[in-house]
C-alpha cells in the first residue's frame, strides 16, 4: 500500500519534521510513503517547471491508496492535489494544526478531517484510521 503526503512547499524544507512524523506513522501502518517535497524535490535541490512538477505529482498520486494532506499552511498546490485524489477516487485525509482554516470544499471531499495541537498528536490522529 502507498500513501501520498501533501504539505506546503518550502524551498528550505522547513517542515521536514512534520513530513517525517507523518511518514513514520504511516509506514508503521504498512504504507510506503511518497512526498513530493521529500522525494522528488530533494529538499529543494532539484527544480522543476510547473508543468513537470504537476505531471510528477499526478503520477505519484495515481499510484497511491491514500492521500494525507496537511493543511496547516494553505497552498494552491495542496488544493489541486486534494481535488485530483478525490476525482480519482483515492481516499483523502486532511490534517491540520488546531486553529487552521480548512475550507468547506476540502471538508466535503475528505474522508476525515483531524486537527492536532503538536507534532506528537499526529500519531494519535493517524493511528485512529
């Protein structure tokens, strides 16, 4: 089984600890994880034009059984990834730090929406899947 992790892109990969935590939890549940920021972008070392990046993203999502989007920080790309997964019939889980603004449309296409207070809470949330 494979799980795609979507999270706001930062050139310096400053949210790596969150990606690593989500990955660790999902891998413990038997998922192989894919995250464009981590795997394809090599932490900002490799640059793609927008067309190449979206093609790679869709290719990776197509191979997944689950998509987890962390919407603590909004991003147009995250909305595209979520909508694409939904259109492909891939279950979508949305997580975000408590107090984050999650659009009603994203709530509508998510199988589950969960909020966390700290990084340690992510394990509790995802273990409930």
